[in-house]
């Protein structure tokens, strides 16, 4: 069952976009000057697996503090990681720093203006390179994020489950991507997926592409895209150590490589398939169980037990003694910020162990 008038889809959708587009701080409107490639790149990195609502305040803060790629390239790694705290997927922040320095040092502060050049930069995969090329530089590029994938799969009633159908999905998106205004078209598809062709309860009655949509014609648009059955996530256990000394708590920097790399955190042991309990505790002490914080990462779930004590004597582990009253300013990733909150709420138990 072919899509009706596929050649008309860009015209119809762009007309809808010109009237109903979202107003976002990194986006240029119809007739506006081309957007700043730095702002487009920054937004696209932040938006990977993160909602627009969550990204907006971070984007504003980063652009105010580091308004150019040269400014970001000169920033201290720890400052950038701290500013990123809470946004998640911290490898993105490390790639952000590496990419900014590459652009500043190897490209005289100018982003390459085509997909091939952009893909060569740290942290830019196929999607991000296509998005920046189309949105910032007006190149014809096929941009497929989760929203675009959903709209395309429903429009064509893609029968191959994802991720196996990824190549076919890209071909279908390519078939409707126009030569002109490819960046606006990509953003129009994103807006349509975000506000109209939503994951659940798509609003077909107000969709500008409803008449062409095979999924709607079949009566089951919400069933697309088809997905292969999910395999259960593995589960791990770990322990975070809350060590008080006076009105301060011990924080450490996690290794640059690996999960939450380069971030401030509470000391913790290796996360394992069985509970490691006090294995790897930074000091020998009387520990109190302050509770357990559950957390879900992309590839596994975790139960992080929080154990607390008070440091005594002159021998204390290496790290940074941070004021407990200002723990919110330490830039802890969400997992350890929640562990800190759990420890502070249970501070009476720590005092009993002193």
C-alpha cells in the first residue's frame, strides 16, 4: 500500500511547520539568519536521549558561560563536568570538551559544513553530523532521531521491526527529504513526532500528513514502529561510602574513562552481580546502613547501598572534603546526588556511629 503523493509531503509538512513550529533557543525561524553552528551542535549533543524540557536550562547556562567554541575549548574539564551534572550520559560531556578543542585547534574555530567533516569530530555520529549539516549549514542530509523514526515508520507502515529495519527506515526518510530546507524539514518531523505523532495516542485528526499515512489507514498507527522483544537488563549491586568529618563529607573524582567518568562522586566499590557489601571501603570503621538507592542506566539497573561513618584520627583517604550544607553545588551525577540526599536524611544514624 503506497503512500499517497509522497512528493507533496515536504511541501505539506513545511507549511505546517511554518505555522506551528516550536520556538527553541537554538533554532532559527523561517526567514531568520542561519543559526549558529556552535549552538546547533551544543543542542544536538545535549538532546541525545534527553528531553527538550530538561535541556533548555542546561543549554542556556552553557551558552552564557561558554558563548563560543573557543571559550568551551579553554574551559577546565572539571568545570564542564560539574556544569553538566544531572543531565546524564556523561560521555557526552567528555566528547563535548574533546570536540570543542578539536574545532578550536584544528579548524580555526569553525565547524566543518558537511556530514563527512562533522563525522570526523569527536562524539559526532551519523545522526548528529546529519542534523548539524542540515540545520546549521542547509545541507541536504537525512536526519533520523526517535521522533523522525516514529513518524516515518507510521507514514509507511514499516513492517520490519527495529533495530533490524534501521536501514530501510533511513531509505524511506531519504525518499521524502527535500533538497531545499532539509534542516527545517528535519525539525518539522521532530516537532510532528513530539507534539502530534506521539508514542501513545497519536493525534491523527490534527496531523498534516494524516491523508498520506498508511499506519492511520490501517487503523493501528500506534503499533509502529515495530520493535523486537526487549531482553531484560542485567542487575548490579554496589556500595557508596558517606564519610563525614565535622560538617564536611569526602568526595572523590571518578576515573576519566568509564561510567560517570571525571565526575565528583562519593567513594564507592566496584558494582557487581552480587552485593559487594563493605568490600573496598576507604577506611576501617563502624559503618551504618543508611538505605539503598535504586537507579537505572542504559544497559543495566543498580541498587546502590549507602553506608555512613565519621572519620576519626589523622588517617583519612585521599579526596576532597566538601561542605555538606553545599552538597548541591558539588555537581554530583544524579545517582550520587540521590545517595547524598539519603545520607543527609539519615544523618542521625551516622552520629550514632561516631
